[in-house]
């Protein structure tokens, strides 16, 4: 029987995914080869062929450079959230590289900060590190976040600006040129990030950081001086201070979410204790510092047709810790879930009604992949 045209179009809709993991083509920057395998899967395939000893020597060389060029007591800066990756980096800097790191952390306004996040940063400090915690002023923080939500359907764009700009700000102020970040997401997720190695100096040019200035999040009520901590130092200041930003994860053979979590847990990290259905996540050791992240994952699901469960499953599949089928099951079970209380808190914080939230959120749904059914419900077309 011949289907009507509209029916045909609908049945052909759908997001294509990698044949090995389950990363969909809607992930910005993702590429597939002729066999339908994504770039991060190919990187993972060659993981064991990497000369890890040579990379470690390179990291030691970078560390030596950092120590020699620092103009104060600290050899390097480690940007930390208190989570598994930053706990591992700080410990690695101290014990494996023999460095004296200064930890630099960004804190959130009280309505966003949660006890678990504060506990984990406290845990890192109690491991014996000196830490600078920067808390940008709440009023500007909220305005930028609100603008990011309305303009991009991604409130976290504003927060990420601060998270990435604060360490170079501290580096230029204290003349500590070496900054360590964690993973290079270009290799792990296919994000466009400039470098495919350990060099992170171009990170401000990636999609989210948009040149290192929050210009696209500003409005007439926000002055340039209000966004100091949301803005990278100028190229001249960065060059004068000789700032060098490095992905530590690139040099360490087992730097991955699972190994990092194991090590951090041994050193006091606390993870989430909530049902996975509530937060739309499988791994309970991710994104521990605040709860609005669950709302952002929901928005990402609307925009791209996938969210955190897919990302986490892909990492596990590439490491042989999960089969593709198991990943698909987890996606069906948890992807796009976000408990009502997180949405309520988010709306309360941004001072918007829930109706307004849903209006904005639904306006960002990618209509190529989402279909609104006659009863008003939305259906995602995603094929595995
Ligand atoms: Zn893949």
C-alpha cells in the first residue's frame, strides 16, 4: 500500500547515529568516516597504540616549564569544580608531577550552589591544597544566565564562560603561566575545540566560549566592568603573562570518567544519591556541583535529540565497559528525564513562570527531529 506523502516523510525522519557507539549526528562538530564510525570511536580504537610513556615525559617537560616560568610560589593552576576529574588532576599534579598547584574554583550564587558541590570543594581543600574560590556577583550572574536561556536555550553558556575565564584571570594576576584543564573534548566527544592534542590555548575560540567574551549574552544593563570574571584576559595580557593552558587528560593513559571517579572516591569524593530517573543520568558521579544542570540537559535533549545518558554511554561503550545494546536501553530509560522540582527551582531563580519556561524550552525543540502529536505530546524520531 502506498503511504500518503506526509506519512512517508515522517517515517524517514530520524537522527543517524554512529554504528559503534550511539553518538548522533546532531552533536555539534561530530564527523563519521565511510564506515559510519565516529571520530571519537576511532580515537578510542587507537588508544592502546599511543606511546604513553612519551606523553608522560612530555607532561613532565611541560611541568618543568611551568615551575621555571612561575613568578610566585605555585608551579601551576588546576581549575577545579571539586568533581572527579579535578580531584584526580590536583592529586596527579602533586604526586605524579611533583608540582605545587594552586587550585582555582568558581562558586555559584546560593540559589544554585548545592551542599554536595560545596562538600566536594571542601574535600579537595582538606586534601591539603591552597585554593582560590571566585564568586562573581550574583546579579550579573543571573542576568547573563537568563539571557543565555532566552537567546540560546542554554543557560550554561554563561556559567561556562566564567568557569573557563577565571583560571586565566588568576594566572595573569599571580603570574602563574601554566594552567591545567582536564579532558580535550575534541577527542572524547568530537566537540570543535581547536586542538587535537594537549594544547588548550585556543579553547576560548570554541563554540561555547565564542572568543572568550560574553558579548552575545550582554544587554544594556550590564557594563563591561561587571563581566570581568566572565571574560578571558586580552590576548596581549595572556601573551605577556606567557599563559599556557594544557589538557592534562591528553597525557594520561587512564584519564577517563570511570578511572577518575574511582580515584576521587578513594580520596573522599561524594556522589549523588538520587534516583537516576530524577536527573536523566546513568552515572551518578557526573556534574556534582549544582542542580540546574539537569534542566540544561533537558534543553539539550530538545535541541539535539540526545543528552547526558548518550554521552556517558558512548564513553563506556568505547572503553568496552558497556555494549551498544546496553547503552540504547539506558537511553530509553533515562534520557531527557528531569524531575519537576529542578524545573521549579530553576524558574524561581530566574524569576520566570513555568509556562514561560516551557514556551521558551519548546521554541528550541529541533522540529526536524521532534514531532508534535495531535494530543500535544512531543515525539522524538531517533533511530539506532
Ligand atoms: Zn562512535
